[in-house]
C-alpha cells in the first residue's frame, strides 16, 4: 500500500488550479442514466471515486469513455438495473444510481452502500422519499429492491441530506405530475445537478433553496455539461497555505461557494483576497483561535472540519469545533495528538489548544477528509518526517495531491509499496 511522506516546515507559495468537484461529478454520472442519448461531462477529475462509478455504470451496460478531462456516458445501452455489492461497498456515492434507475426502469436492485467510516449516515431518508413517490421498497439480503410507477408527491426531508435530495430529485424528473421537496439540501452540487437535468429537458426549479419543485417529463435527452470546481479541494489548499505560514492562490474557484469557510479563515487572522475566480490566502501575522460549528450549506461544511482542526493547532489560544452533521468525524484527532497537538474530544466537541509545534510521525488515514488533515499537519511539522498510510482515502477526493503540493514548494512524495 502506498504512503505519502512529508518533511514539513516549508511555507507553501504559488498557485494551484482547482479540479472538478467530486461531490458534483458523481451524481451527474448517475443522472446520465436518465438520458436517451450520450452525455458529455467536462472538467471531470481523475479520482478513484470517479473510476469506481465509471466501473459500476459499465457493469450495468452503459458505454463510457474517459479521456483527459472529458467523459462520455452513453446511457441507451444500459440494460441491467442492478448495482452489485462488490462495487457499491467501495463508495457510498454509488447509491446515487438508485433514483435514476427507478425513474428509468421502474424497478431496480441496489446494494446498501459502504464508504468512509465517519458515522452511520443512514439511507432511510432516501428510501422514505422514493416510497413517497410510489415505489415499493424492500430490503433483501443487503440490497434495496425498489419497484413501481412513480407519481409526484410532497416530500419533507427529516434532515437536509445532500444524497437524499439528489436521489429523490433524479427519480422525480420521470415521475408523473408535480413533486415538491421541502427541507431540501442547498449545496452548490445540487444546483449543478439541476442545471444538468434541465439541460436534458427536465423541469426543475428552486435548486439551491430549501424547496425544490420538479414537474415530471416523459423523455430526457443527452447533453454536454461542465462540472463545477471543487470547493472542498480549493479550501484544503488555502488552509494548507495558511497553516504553513505561506501564501497560496487557488485558480478556477468560486468564492460564492466558499463564503462560510472564507469568513472563518478571516476570523483566524488570515488575509483573504478574491479577484474573479482567483482566491488567495496568507497568514503574515500569525493565527488566533476561533469557534466552529459544522452545519448544512450554507453553513461551515463538515468536509472542512478536519482540515481546520490541523490549522488551529497553530492558532494562539483555545479553539473549539462542534460537529453537528456526523457523529464520528473526529477520527483525525488521535493522529494529530501523535504529532504533538493538544486536542481533547468530548462527545461532539473538540478543543484545540495552541500554539502547539507539531513533529513528524507515522500516522494512518481513517477517511477522506481526515487524510487531508494529516497532510496539512505533516506540512506544518517543524521537524521529523510524517508518513501517512492508507492514502487510498485521499486518492478518492484529491487528484495527485502530492504533485500539486510539491509544485507549491512542499517536500512531499508518494512511496509506492
């Protein structure tokens, strides 16, 4: 298994382009199931999760081609509305095929999902929404078996789940009549999905608000579509620059998608500049402690909590992070403590006492965002070498991160086993 090895203490400086968003491209790939012609996606990142979704769609009969930043998905050849356990268990986002398969075929069999070990993340919200559309749903031998002619309905989500909003939205595009999703998730990735579906001929309005309205249609056509930039990746690079005392600019980013993060970064004393699609962050005068509470969008994203935990070990004072979205997402804390951080966790509150110098150590990634936290900590370490194992987690969401950080001046390499 590969490791990422970092010798820290070098301020990062320079510019790095932001790739297409992992959390946007995966539901777009799933939504292409609904099209009656080929779809072409632009700005597709080369990530393990993208390859996994591609393999899943191909297994169901879809013709796919991924060349550079372009992906072609030819849905009319898809003839097997089943998603097997061996494929779905590797990536939770595989479950996104449930809604479009049900919408296109009126029946499907999809394995219950796997993914990062950051909490239960139950799929009951997905299933309740699809049942409200008229699907009969059973759980058989670890599979969701769904069948039925879909009809529009008023659906109120118990929690603004991104995945449930997207699954229900995709299914509802082919349901008869009007569907309203209340307490819907508001993330930019959902807006991007709605734009894709509308270009295909769907009638979706309100995406980006907590009330989405869908009028079902009989046919959806193939289209070309641009994947939005990855806001989590952009923020991770900015956090790494600030944490190392350097100055990093992210290119092709959208500041409007990062408002909560950029505001919080400013509260720590970082200097943030936005010029068009370029965002620059630096910490010329050190950092100060702050309070963070993760919330659904447009609040501070849970996907950036781990990265900020590493950064705040450099902040003067006592910081606190409250995790309100997932119940098991402080798994990076113990590894940061191994590197010298002063962090205590009690329930859903983490307390970080700084300024604490970090030292290199062998550490283990437990999930995608925790691995990004450990990379940032390794870059901050004032002495020693940090060796991060289980880096397949980071490859799920960051394309060739070691090469891109090296271009910013980091002493980092991938050691292949």
